[in-house]
């Protein structure tokens, strides 16, 4: 009886999650226009991010280190630009910011297509690095635009559902991005540069949708959400940034957050491996026909499904413990890749597909459990009035992970997962050397994943031991949508 009641309760909560989207009927076409742009642009963005390092090496001839440095320039600059893109969006407005960003995407992605299709062009690698650098501020601007527009084009009542749907569209776009890579590379049999061609097409579609559907920037207000209440919300104390930071630096809770950030940066780095290390690793261990896009699509598909299934259980456990144990699952996801590749007589390609599938399932389960809880934990320990600063600081592990892994990715690949290895003075493909047993464990890709997984797991274990100190002074808080 209890089991039946629990099952019914779970089913009702899941159905209620989708039923809550019904409140979005009160939104205008501007909201739906932004979500269409969100879906289209996320499809292009995640495809470009996944193929970037492979494109730089296979199409432009950069070695692993040079490709890693170029991706570092792109991802780190994008993260830094996020600090300023919000103020620029406020200054220009949503419509102008959207149109400017999409025109920039159209031009810069087109430039990358030209670089990829003109082998006689001098200094192609340097030119590509310049284009990636120029893309960064517009990538950051688009992320700010989506969040600002979702807030602007929903009412108080529909805002939570509005952000949930935004997050779902983003992950559906990310899943489609993975499939599109394999369609371009394997289905159509054309070069990697045409992933950028797809980006040009999506930029054009985004411009059309933005022009037709985003016609106003007025805050949406319902009968239950009068304009007077909006004005009431704006009556907050305004202080200078340095005054706020002066108070923040004196708070002991800041140092607790920074310690946690340092401990989980190895787990956050796992998500950088998905596009910086794994595509090349899969191509070199599974083979040149590896379905790198489909493998990467497992993560966003799993997040969409997992978030819905996880809702009934999200508030039944300690926020901090879910954060730590979920992070442990994500760190453990690398250990299947550290096992010897021979599995029940499978060939090396089949075995690495099984290993990749186990890894992606585990990393997705971990992300669903821990990633949203980082924001909830941050809000719980933040002193009143400083939540915004603390939530901004919670993005620090993502910035550090992206920058650090991007910078080291080429070195890690060259050391443990190069395209070719030298055996007795002769260069042979990595897969051939692994099949012949000519490499000891510490010179194979498995060793790389063992070290990276061990580093991530060690941070989680230390955080678990420091639970009492890290949660000192934490206040109860309601969950916030993942960002």
C-alpha cells in the first residue's frame, strides 16, 4: 500500500512538472521567439564546441597543444566576457543585443567556413584562433540575452516554468548538436568545417525569428502581477560594488565557498573533458568512424530525462550531501575508461564504446544530482543581501576548469592519447600500438583517466570530511533552477 502510494505520488509530481508549463499560455510571442532562438543557437554552439579541437587538428593541421591553446583562448574569453555582457545587454536592450550577436555569429562562422575551405590560405591556424577570440563576446552576450529575455517575457507566476523550459530547450539543442556532428561527418561524409556551415544556417534562422517574433521589450505583467508590485521589487538598497566586496571579503562564509570550489574543480573539469579530450580520444581508440557526436549527445538527453525523474526526490536529502555524493558519481564516471580495454572478447572499438557509454551514463547521473545543488548550497550559505555575489562566485569552478583543462588538454593528449606513438623508432597509430600490447599501462590513455578521476574523487572525499565546517551557518533555501 505504501509502495503504491509512493509510486502514485512520484507519478503525480512528474506529471505536475509538465502541467506547470501550462502557465506559459499567458506569455507573449516574444518568449516563444527567444526559446526558438535558444534551441537553434544551442544546437550550433554545442556542435561547434565539440568539434573545435578536432577541426583545428584534422582540417587546419594544428597539433594537440596548439588546438588546446586555441580552445583555451575561446572558452576563457567567453567566461570573462560574461562579467560584462549583462551590462551591455541592459544598455543596448534585448532586441538590439540579439540582432547584433546573431549578425556577428553569421559573419564569424562564415569566416571560419572560408578558412576551412581554403587550404592555400596562409596562417590558417592563427586566423582561426583570431575568429574564435572574436566569437567569445557574442557567445557570452547570447547567454545573457536568453536569461534576461526569459525573465522579461514571463510574469512572476510563469517565471519558474519559463526558466525550466529554457533549460530543457538548451539541453535538447545540445543533444541535437551531437547527432548533427555525426550526420555531417559520417552520414554526409563531408569535412568538419561544415559544422560551422550549419552554424551559419542557424544564425540566419535566428535573425529571421528574432525579427518576426521579438517586437517589444516591455516586462510582461499579468493581472495577478500588477505593475505596482514590479515597482515594489525594485525598491532595494543600491550600493557601490567595492562596498559590497568589502563586506564579502570579511565574511568567513566566503572562504568556505572558496574551499569547496577548490575541492570540486576536478569534478567540474569532467564536463570540459567531454569536448576537449574525449572526441580525439574516441577517434584514436575506437577509430576514425567513431560516433563522437552521438556519444556526446547522451549527456544532454540524460539530463532532460533525469531532471524530470529526479524531481520527486530532489528535496528529500541534505543539499550538501547530494552535492558531494553526486559529484563523487561524476568523478567515478572516469574510472570505466581507466580499465583495460579487453571486455569479454570484444574488439578494441566495441570495448571502448561500452566504456564510453558507462562513462556518459555515470557523469550524467552525477550532474543531475550535484550540479543544481551547488547553486542551492551557495544560496544557503550566502549572507542576506549578498546572494548575487556568492552565486557569481559559484561559477568559479566552471571558469577554472574550462581554462585549466583547455590549457593542458593538448599536453594530456600528447602524453597519453596521441594520434601516433613511436615504437622501436617507428611511428604507429595509437590503436595499433594498444592492440599489439606495445605500451605499458602508464603510457596508455587508461592512465590519463585514472589520474584525472582520482584527482576529482579525492576532492569530493575531502569535502565529505569537511561537511560540518562547510555547512556552518547554512540556512534553509528552496531549490533554484539550474543555470
